């Protein structure tokens, strides 16, 4: 899920359901679920030539399942992998498993209990993997190897998948081609997110295939910019608190997100909250009564 409070990008028209070949081993199928938080929709990936893997099967939409089955075209499927369990990514895993008989492999399931305002999709309560992958675990098929890269932050169970034969990384919602990611507490964790971005900076992937947005051809440059953007937002928060004293999150949002549609303020508030929790852990701010915050001298 993208954070439209951070990056406002007009959605271009995109064909849904078509199998678009991006490389010798990678085919993309776009789900019909465009929105302010999914951009043109969720992109599922079919990896391989004769024996396949499907990454992020997407929402449980009959038309999208039919499109995935057309892209598979009767070929053998080795695994269904999910990067995380937001409901635009994993619900189609179950019907795809029923249609193909293939095991679901990938991130761990969990249930998020959160009554706060939400800016991202809710989690998929029906997600039931047959095998859970840890950082560094690999799934192999004819001509391909997919290795799990644990990248918590957007969600605690988020995995990316490295396609070793092509130097590619399927980045799910951790890094996208159109917007910064939603980092929404309590499960979203800004400290973990920034550490996961640094982890990608230390890798040598040559292209990213995100779940939303176009392929990223200069991945390190983008990740460096994303880290810089978060540090810029952090600096804004600290300057605001230094100038205004004890403040509530909505006050910070109105000042820092001028020009943004007020309908997106809840998403912005979740992002600011994630930054504040990170700054609190570093003893740079302090939470007071009524969820009001102050700068620590």
C-alpha cells in the first residue's frame, strides 16, 4: 500500500488482466483494484518458463484469478508466495491453491488488533501458508531461485524475494515505483522500516519489481531517496515541536502536509505517529497526556 499523503501521483490508465512479459523469467499480471492506496492496482508476478512460481496472487477477484490461470497456461506451478498479508496481496492464494493444488509459501500469518483510523488495507484473516519462510530461505524451480529477504516495517511479516538468476528483487509494498509505503502503527514500525531500507542499500540487486508501480531500474538511487525523505520528515517533526512546544499529531499534520487533500490527513497522521514512536525510542521526543508530544532537550 502506498502512502498518498507522502507522494501524490496521478494514476495512468493500465490494462488489467494482460500477461506482460518483463524479462525472460518474469511476467506481470495487474489486478483490477486501482485506488488512492494501490495506484493502478496490485501486480502479481509469474516467475519461470516451464515450472512457475506466483508472487503476490492479489485480491480474491474472479477476473484476476482467471487472468492468473491464463498466464500460467497449464504449466506446472511450484509455489505460491506472498510478500505480506494485506488483503490486496494474499487472499487469492487460497483459490489459486484450490485451482492448481500448489502449496502456499512465504510470509507468516498474523492477526492485527487495531481500532485506530486506518490508511492501508486490512489484513487477510484467511491467509494460511503451508510453509513459512525465514530470512535467507530459498524456493527453487526449473531455471529459477527465489530467496526470502525479511524486510519488516510496512508490516512486521513483510518479505521481499530475490530472483537470483536475474539480479531482481520483488519488493512487495516495501519499495514501490510510485509512492512511499504506508508505515502504520501498531504493526507498521518506522525503526524497522528504515533498517530494512538500509538492508536493501547493502544488496546488489539491479532491478526491483514492486507490487504497485513500474519496475525500478535504479534501485539504490530510489532507496537512498526514500531514506532521505524519511529523515526530512523526521526533521520537520523535530522543528515543529521545538517551535510550538507540546503538540498533538493533527496539529503537526496540518502544518506539514499543507496542500494535501484533508481526506488524506488520517494516513498522514499514521505516518507522523510512526516517526514519533521511532524518535521516542531514540530519546528525542516524549509522549505526554492525550497523545500529545514534546521535544526532549
